[in-house]
């Protein structure tokens, strides 16, 4: 019992958050390169121009992963690094960077998992309308074809979109992420539909151009729901709550089913079709067929959840958190139960093998007088969360892998470098890496395939 023998123990990053080299070797600009230059957008005017300088230091970073015994690494490709205009001419130097990274990972016995889109929209495509432009479906498909053409001889795992909830919600409703727009709600539904079609097109193109059998998934995010008690009615309330849709239109992107039912079932949830009717674009049968190209796994980024019980009115209700509820440095609640109930509810509904493509926390990590980084809170968090995940696996949910967010401290979007999510500490002045205590703990966990979680 416990985790499956071939469990993919890994860590995740994204290109803008770690690579740097923003203007080198023919890379084109993306919306984050532009957004970070705008005054007042990012904490202390930080940018990803240098970030963790991973572009130049990737071999050292792979060595660190190797030393930690990682089995898998999830990274994203910076679209404009390989297609500077977003389409058309290929930048061979960009291709070479990812190719070398892949080779180094494979030499180190680490399975590469590629994410196509972790929010790095080429600026040239944004100028043409970006996610509002139907051509995005073609452009994203061509980009996916190129990635498959060049890398699928060695890479067999791909994810299409990372957290569409965020790049639409934070980027175009709240406007706190690039490109920093507060668009009409109607436009955000159009973007979501185009993004889902782009996902479907990418699945097709990845497969059509693959050099061997590949596994394709999709990596949305969401706040999970977990029951207040083991009573069947509370469990049902939590399940209903997880797949329900917000009434508040300013929050509509924060849900699971609008983004995942179409991909897996080929249908938007009935509740949303009614609730959001007046804001929806035209949705055709052909669209839904494209969106629901078969995928091999269901991935989900999971950080926390709401405690839910069945209310006296027969509707799910949220249980208020008690005063002093545990929280991370970013003020996110610590709710390990979400890593039991989230995967369980998702597996029950979508019946696809599950990857946890992100999970982790930001801590106030510092280098101690002994030169080490002691982060007991992260170890405690991971222990609690992963114990729940293990239980979910033992109770029958097919869980194939777990990617800790993040391999190393990095550029945390509008919070800049103020938040530290890594298993590895990065000193941004010197680019020195220090493996945190949690990194060493994670190594032991991997070695035991989770058996140290008792
Ligand atoms: O850093 C982000 C990541 O890019 C997407 N998921 C959540 C992480 C922590 O905020």
C-alpha cells in the first residue's frame, strides 16, 4: 500500500519565474517582460529579467535535483524564446536551451514534464488580440506542434495550460497579473472559451507530431472543498461545493467545473450555462469536440481548501475558520485535508489518473548563522499534506505523481521576490543556491516512496 511504485516525485517551476535571460539569444518579449516594466505593478519593481538565472545555471539546478533524488521535473517553455513572434520563424538558440535542459535531466535520471503555457504569452500575439483572438487556437496549435516535433523524441509527458483560472482571472478581471487589464466580464468568457479550444488543438498537435507515444494532460487550479465531518451529508456537501460555480461575476474564474468539465466531458456544466448565459460567446458542437480531445491524466494544482458542511437549508455551507487558524507567509490557510478530498472528488468525477502538478507554501526563509536554511514549517506542511495524499491513494484514487511548488525560490508574480516557495533557497545577489532542510527531508521522502509518512 501507499504510493504506486512508479510514483513521479518531483518539483515544478515556470520559465518566467526562474529563467531570466529575458533579452538574450533572440528571445522575443512576452506580456510579463512588458508588464513588469510598468510602474506600480510589481512589488518593489522587481522583474523576471534575471530571476534565478536558470538559463545560464540550469546544469547546476539539474545537479541539485539529482542530489535530491527527484524522479521528475515539471517546467514550462517560454513560448517567445522558441518563437519570438509567437508564430512563424523558430529561434534555434531557444530550442537548444530546452533541448540541453532535457538531455541533462535525462542523463540525471529525471523525467521531464513540459508545460506549454504557464502565462508567458508572446507580446506580439497579445498585440494581435491575444486570448480574444480566435487565431490563438491556431497559434497555440502550431507552437504545440513545434514543441512535439523537437522534443517528443525524448519527452513523453506534456501539460497544455497551467491555471487558466489565473491567467484569465488575475490577468483580465482583477488586472493584477500581466497584461493588467480589467476587461468586461463577457470578454473573459470569450477568452476562456478560446483558451479551452487552444488546449484541445494543442492536444491534437502534440499527438500528431509526436515521435513516440506521449501522455498529455492539463493543469488547472482551484480551491478544494473538504467535509466538516465524516457524515455522508457533509461529504456530499463538500463535493457539491467543489464543483459549483460562483455567483459573483468578479470571481467567476475561481472554480473547477467550468474549466474541467468541457475538457473531460465535452460539456460545460449546466449550472454555468444558466448562470452565465448572458455573457457567453457562441459555443458550437465542433468547439466542444475540439476542447474534449482525449487526455491521459487529470492534473490539478492544489494549495488549500474550504471546510464545508450541509446547511439546514440542504445547501453546502462554509464553516468559518477559527481565530488564529494556521496560515502560510502569504496568508494562505493550511488545510492538509484538501490533498485527500480534492484528488478523491476529482478522481470520482473525472475518472482519470491524477497528478498534483503544484502544491507548497511560501515561508519567511532566511539563512541562519550556520549557513543553512531551516524551514520546519515547510516540512510540517509537506508532511501533513502528503500524508493526506497517501491516504487518498490508499483509498483508491489513482494518483500518479506529485510536483512540489517549487524547486527553488523564484519570482512570485506581483509579489516579486518577496515570497519564497522553494525547496532550495536562492540568494538573488549572488545566485547562490542553498538546499533548505525541507529539500533534504523531501529527498528522504522520495527514497522511502512516502513510507516515512506514518
Ligand atoms: O508561483 C505560482 C505559480 O506560478 C502558479 N501557481 C501558484 C504558485 C504560487 O503562487
